[in-house]
C-alpha cells in the first residue's frame, strides 16, 4: 500500500548569527518501511524523533529532501499539487489538538464536508458521518467551540472519513484527551478502521496506546527507526536499548500498585 | 496537627458552581495525589489554596495553612507565604520562567526575595540547588537562559526555584504532562528526592493514575467539582469503592 | 455585557457623527461659509450654539459640514488601505517565499516614505484637495494592513485545520477565502478602526498645514488650524473641533472592537 525508502528530510533553521551558514536540522535520516493494506501501523517516538515530519510526508503535505514514497505503486513524493488529487481522497489525517485542527469560524457541517468539494449529496453524507462517529445530527449546525475535546476529535474523524479514504493517519490523535475520553476515541478509531477496512498509521509518544490499536510498531529516535516489528513482540521482548528505556520509563499502573502492595 | 486543612471549599463563577464541598487535610511531609479528568476542578482547588484563582471566581469555605486562614487573606500576606512556605510547579515550564534572565539568577532571586539568604549566599546556593535537581554542570547551567535548556531541564529549574526556600508544602500541577516519557521518569524522581530532602509535603495534581501511584501515599479522586473518593493510594487504586474511580482504573490499565 | 456596551457606545457615537453629516446636507443653523464681521468671536448663545469664529462664521454649522469631510476621509482612506493591503498581506503570507519577501520589502519602502511628502507631491500635481490628502493617507496606511494581514495569515497557515484542508485536496484560493480571511477579519477590523482614527487625525494635520481640504470648505482639521493664533484668547475654537475629532475616533474604535467580538463565534457562549 505504502512504501517508504531511504527517506530524508532536513530543515534549515533561521539564522542564529549574521555570518556563517544557517544551521541544518535533520528531522529524518534515512527511513524505510512498507505498510500493507489493512495493516495497523504504529509509529512511536518522543518529541524530536521525526514522527510528525514523517506523517506530513506520508500525506504529501511536505516534500522529502531525498528518498521516495510510493502509494499503491505510484511515486508521490515528487508530484506537483495538481497531480495529487487521487491521493487527497485516499489519505486523510486526524491531528492531536482537538481545538486547533478545526476552523473556529466554520460550522461542523462545513468542516466535515470540506474534503467533499461540491459533490452532490453532501448533506446526507454529513449526517451519515456524524452518526458513524457517534454525534447527534443537530451537531452539524454548531461551531467547534461548543463541543468537548473528545467530541471535537469525533468531528475530526468524521471529516477524515468524508472522502472515503483507504488510509487514515492519526498524529497523536488521543494525546490531548483525558483517560476516559481517550479510551472512547481509541475504541472508536478501532471500530471505524474495522468497519471501513482502513489502513491505519497511528503515531504516538505513548507505547501503551499504540499497543491497543496497532498490530505493527516502528520505534523512532532522532530521525531513525531503531526497531520495527509486531507490536507484542516489540513490547514483550524489546531488542533495542532505546525501546527498553521507553518501556521502562512509561508509568505503569500495575507495577506501581504491585510496588505499593509490597510496602 | 495538619499542615494544610481545606474545609468545605467551594468555587463558583457567578452562580455556576465549579468546585463544591471539597475537604481534605495534608500532614507535614505527607504526599497526597489529586486525580481527575480535565474540568474536574483539581487545578482550581490548587489555585484556591495558593490564592491564585482567576478573576471572576469566588471561593467559599476555609483553607487553613497551619493556624492561618488563607481564604480572604490579604494579597500582601499571601505573597509572603507563596514561594516561601507554599511553592508551586506548573505544567508549562517555559512560561513559568523569565525568558530574559539567566536561570541561576532566577533561583537566587527566589531566595533573596524572601530574605532566606543574602545576595552572595543565594548565588552559591542556587548553583547547589541546580545540582541537587540533577542538572548537568550546574555552574554552566546557572548561566544559561531558559530557551537554551530542554523542556525537562527547564522543569528542573522551576523545581529548584520552588524548593529554594524549603517550603512546607509543594504543589505540583501536572508537572510532567508536557514532557516526554523518558524525561518524565527522571523529573518525577527529582521531585520525589526534592520533597524528601527538604522535608516538604506534596500535593500532586495529575490525570495519570500510574504517576500518582508512584508518587503519592494518599490520593483524592475528583469528578465534576467534588471529591468522590479518598484514601491510601493502595486502597483507592487497588480496590476502588466509587464507580468513577473504577472507570478511571479500567481506562488506564 | 461589557462587549455589548462597547458596541452600543460605538454605534451611538458613530451614529452621532454620521447623523450630523447627513443633516448638514439639508439644514444647518446658519450658512457655514457666511462671513459677517459684526458677529466676530461671539461666545455660545441661543443663536450661535458654539459661538462664532474670527470671521464671524457659525462654529456649529461649520462643525456639521466638517463631519462630512471627516467621514469621507476616514472611510475612503481606510477603504483604500484595507482593500489593497489585506490581499497583499495574505499573498505575502501564503505565496512563495520570494513573493512574500518582495511584498514586505516594498511595504517597508512605502512605510519609510512620509505620508506628508506624498500628500505634498500629489497636491503639487493635482492641486491640494481633500481627495489628494485622502489618497495619500490611504496609500500610506496600506503597509499597516499588509503587515497585520500577513502576520495573521502566517498564524492561520500554521494551524492543523489548514493542513487538514490541504490533505482534503483544497486549493489555495479556497483556503484563503474560507480559512484565512474569516480568521484574520477580526485583526483587519481592529486595524481599520485604529487606522480610521489615524486617518482623521492625519487629515486634520494636512489641512492644518495647507495640504488637505482647501478653504473655504469646512473641515475639523482646518477649524483647528484657524483656531491656532487665538488659542490663548479663545480656546473654545480649538476645543470644539478637537472634541468632535475625539468623539469620532473613540466611536470608530469602540465600533471596531464591538464588531470584532460580535462576529466571533467563539465568544458566543460567554454571552
């Protein structure tokens, strides 16, 4: 479905001094992997690991410095915007910030139907989508600020599903949510992926969350994939020291409670 | 004798109650966790204790620190307590620091401001404190500006400022939520050591049950402005009585 | 509550100025241009509500007719600046890097060029008039709009909803019209009210220097100018047009703030 090869992306930072070159930041340094149709592919890493850059490249919202991305056998990394039409309906994103990812001045119906353009039957589609993400039909006339964080993520999901994509990219889609709401949205994502037979790329800093929804995981650090494999294998038997550190550092309720019992 | 005793605390925005009938006590040196979802009123409760409620919100009830009643106390009286007897660490370390002042001076100022140390003593003590929160090369770090440090390092500086005057009570409001997991683990460790070395009591606010379980001996669960359950961390998280706590646990497992 | 109050106050003050200007087309207490040496420098009375000036003209009538000039200058100058400056700023914020740089450098050039010099040049070529002064003020105000629009645009372009729109295959035009423009409209509105105030003051200053509204057309700025030599003896002649300018400026500022809040859906819940 998606094939990434030797992907690199570097940015020039703004000048820190008048003389001398502008410092270069390597966000991605040679990343390669394949995602099969129907796979639930997790990408785990901390801030600065390059995972968000990777998501943007996969959605063709940014261009790599070198390397290639193919989508269903077609190179997409070097296509001009006007020839990316086929990808724009196939790949959709849900972002982290439940407020910042919805235009505060648009009504929910306009937000959800935005990727649909002037297609006929938009109204019905919006109603259908609201139902699919568990929002009432009268939500369509309201503005984003009238909803809670979890509901806003549902609106984002509805927008992403509108053009009937085959791939859903979730960039820290549940990280800003409270535990209870997080679980509901995770369950919803899992359900939607199942129902619409989506390929899921799920990016998170939280290995525990990735484990709940993904079958495969890539662990990233400083622009590189340090470990890649089936999620349970990586979780239960991490090979790379960084993966081990990540797992050990994650607060673990069961372990903490066990510790309390012993005292 | 409790250090902090909150009784029947209510906070309202006009006629809209945000926090209702919240009562708890913290003994000297005790570590208490306050957990709940966003909007449950846990941060407001902490702000009320610090006397830092946003304008338009009115507290009712009683917040006693030792013998002193804090609700209704004058701003002058409160500012003398703040940073000296009660210190606070917020979620966002960048906005808690002055971007145009070297961090060493900010730590030193916390001490000279409250007269705990003279100017020169404060400078040396600041470097020592920065080392105690395990910042690398404390002498060099003291000369750095906040933007030159990482998020975890900044939060340690904030912690150093908070601990500078050996406060009797340290309030931490989601101090590690903005940090990476590997960094979070280290900052939690430093907070733990800090309150132990300085003999401070801790009120730790978080939405993360695992974090509270590693940090606190007693826990209060808040939902919709009320404390729905409280007790030792082991009892509350091991065998929750309230349905809400049980749901939180289930979602966190 | 306070928001509605400021909108209401703005509407009342601006309404006062607009109403006065409208009424002046049909009726003024006296002929504002009638020079009568027998009634020079009279204080306020039943016949001359605000008294008369050094040529015996009725101050109240001049003030009413002057309101037209003020509104004309403010609306036209801000109109020119907003209509030219806002799209330039959006283009600078959304377009290629070189385009943005180019627009902003030209912007800086215009900004560095004094409005006064522009007014003098336009006046020299076309003859000094209210129109030349207004156009000069309008051109000189373009950079403020371009700058604020660019800053707002850059901020909107960095949001995730714009990324989502791009991922949904939306064109630049759509993003500019549906996302950027509505979200920077508040900034532009506030800039308009500030610029209106500056334009009115600038016209007064230009008229004062003789590069704006030519005599005998009444203008608040010219009234101020003519009061200058008598400031010590008859401060009334400066205070009255001064107060009128203050009322118009304050009114438009309040109106701008009020409108911005009124049309921001995010503020609806707090009502």
